[in-house]
């Protein structure tokens, strides 16, 4: 949402149901709405602090790749976030991309395909916002 006017939506992310195949295309659930049991933190570990910006993405991938975990999708909006933040600053955006590539390599994801589709999906989220605003 807009930093000054939270009722103005700049980008809407509808992540949809989880499918393991989506991970190959750089998909990740919205991190503020990613809840896990404490026992899973103990078993699979918390954030890898070697990643300064994308540690949450690494942890989510680590857990989403566990074959037997039950994953539940709740089609509700949990969080409205303001624009800005550490990961959107230019230097940090570059570091974030570098870390995401390292994380994808770590988890055997073809990063060339995943980064491209990840960036395209963000453009689609912005485009969808304009499409919705023209309809109403």
C-alpha cells in the first residue's frame, strides 16, 4: 500500500495454492503470512544469518521442500505492507538478488528461469492493479 495513504494499493499479490512445481519458477509464499510450528524451527532450523536480506526465502524453501509436511493455503489477506523497506533500496535489491540466486543454487533450482519468472510475476502484480483499477 501507499506509504502515506494506506487505502491506495500499489501491488496485490495473490500467491494461490501451494504446488511444489511453482518453486522452480521462483514462487514463494508471502513471508508475513508464512506460519510454521515451533517444532519445525527446532527440526529444520531458523534463518541462515549468512543471508542478510533473503534469509526468510531460504528458510521457506528449506521447509517447502520437505516431502511430507502438510501445507495449508488460506485465501485471505493477512497483511497490508507499505512501500519501501530495506530490500527495496537499490544496493539491497542487488544484494537480495545475489542472495536469492545463491539460495536457489543451494536448493537445486535453475536460477536463470526462476529469477526471470519471479521478476515477470512482480510486473504482472503491478499490471493487474492497473487492470483492476480500470474496471472499477
